[in-house]
């Protein structure tokens, strides 16, 4: 039923335009003038809004201008005209004479480095049995076992009373293992230094 009503409405519209519709004629698309004007106004409004948004974005994110330096009262305004300052003429370079070797006076006796001098002093320390009897009696008795000697002081070890000891450790009350040499240990008992061979 609705098909018949639609066909009748289309035929009436065609008659008003001066055409007689046929069975196979396509229906004419009729766009009211008000709808076309509304569409145009919508596109214009959207375009205007896009322009406003772009302008606002440019205004917010534009590079800031450098603030002007405050002018001091009574100070002359800087001149924009280029001024040529009087520059002194460059001095000619003086010729460089070849440097002759100057003999250096040598010391009469060579001075040994402190480490070598200290090692020589350590080798000349007395043994425990060469100390005075009063000192020998007060020094605690310790027994030495194996040792590890290395050029690096942190890796040197000595087995004293079945305990591995490093340089600088106190091995008995008042007795300190001061230093390890390749064949002897330097011990310090309350300020008295002596050598103890392994």
C-alpha cells in the first residue's frame, strides 16, 4: 500500500514540473532551497571556527619577543651607527733565536727515592735476638708459617699462629705486623722495630 502512495506522490510532483513520469523513470532528487542554504551556512561557520582556532594557536605559541632593556635615566641612548675604534697596528713578530742547550748542574751524590731508602733501612733493622734482653723478654712469642709475597702490598699474607695476617694488623697485644719483605717480616712492638725472618 505504501508503494502505491509513494508512486502517486512522485507522479504529482512530476506533473507540477511539467513532465509526465514513466514506469522506468528515476525519481528526481528534490533538495529544498532551505536545506541547501543551511548546508552552506554550516560550512562557512566551520571554516570560520577553524581560522579562529588557528589564530589562537599561533598567538599562544608564537616566539616571545626579547624584553627591551630598561633605559637608565641620564644615560645616552646607544648609537646604531657603526663606529670605528682606533686599533693599534699589530707589532711585527720578533725573530726567535734557536735555544741552546743549557747544562744542568748535577748533584754531587745521587739521592735515592724514599721507597728505596726505606727498603734499605728495613733490611738493616736488627733481628729479635739482637735486641736488648729486657725488650726480648717483653715481646710476645708468635710462630710464623707460610707466607705470600707480592709486589702489591694488599696481596701480601703471612701465617702467624695459624691465622692469615695482612700488613698493618695487630697479631698480639702491642705487636703489629708492619711490613712483609721477600724473606722477612718487619714487626713493631710498642715502637721497637725488628726483622723476623720466615
